[in-house]
């Protein structure tokens, strides 16, 4: 397939094919990010392995991806905001997996480690060409707030059978709430690619559940610090 060079003003150059698919084989001699560039990313987004370690620290028994995998229906999965693509390993080998994200370092890592197809695309734009039986939204809604309704509308439109969701939520009020929000959203979980909602942060638990139910979600479960549910289409 013909390749083109895509120059990124704030990152380095990476070769993508015309459809936006990451080509790890042509992703060599990567230019190191400057300190200024790295300051745009939280700790867990500095390197794919740091991200994987942070996820493992929060869920060492991998209950969240295991719960998501049990809800998958059909023969194809579209993982929106796939990160390093580690969810794929919880799926049967015969599942056709596509991962979408904006973080090139993560996508290249996923393409090397996984067996699916990985694309650098904006999940708030039209991705109807990637329609799948099950669409996964795992730990991604809070990264696009206040555009979470648009993302969910997209996911529903691109699912043939169901959308499966695992979403974190804002913790209760406390004496160190502002400090913990700053550390969590800006220092640790800042993906460097999306503008998170100022001040409010993640949706509160009641607000999140109400939002999901208003979009037809059912089969709610609380899995660690996340709410798991699904929307049949």
C-alpha cells in the first residue's frame, strides 16, 4: 500500500498509510520528545510501559478487561481510545479487532505486540467505515468530556450489536479534593491530546449513571472504581 509522510507540528514525523493505519515497521529512529513536549503528557502517558504498569496497579487482577470481554458479542470489535491495545489479549483469537487512538507511541507498541489493526484517528470524527459487532468504550469517556454525548452517539452508530462501556467517575467531596483532582487529571492522567473539562473533571457517579441510562444502557455493574454497562443497538 502506498505510504505518505505525515508531519506533526508538535511531535515527530511518522509514516502512516493512506487510511491512517500505523505502520510500525517504518517507525524507526524515533526522535525523542523534548522536555517541553513531555510536559504536555501526564506520567502514565510518557511511555507505553508506564501506561500499562499504571493500569495494572489500579487493576492487578485485570477484572475490568475480563468483564468487558465477557460482554463482547459477535465476531468483530472496535476499541475506541484503545491505548496500547492490551484489551485484545482477552478476546478469542477469531475476533476481528480494530483499535483507534491518537497516541502514536501507544499505537506503534500495540501494532508490534498485538494481532489487530491499529489506526491513528480522532474518535469524535466519522469512523463509520470501521463498524463492528461490538464497540468498546473503556476508560475513555472522561477524556472527551464535555463531548461524551457525541462519542457515545458515534459508538452507537458504529455498533452492529452493542456498545460495551467501562467508565470511571468523580470521587466524592473531601478535604483534599482539589489537590487530588489536579494530581490525577493534570499530572498522572493527562493524555496530552484532549482538552478535559475544566473544573468539573470526571462525571460524578449519579451523573454518569443517569447519562448512560438516558442513552439506553443496562446491565450495570460496579467493577473496582468503574461502572460497567452495555447498550444494545
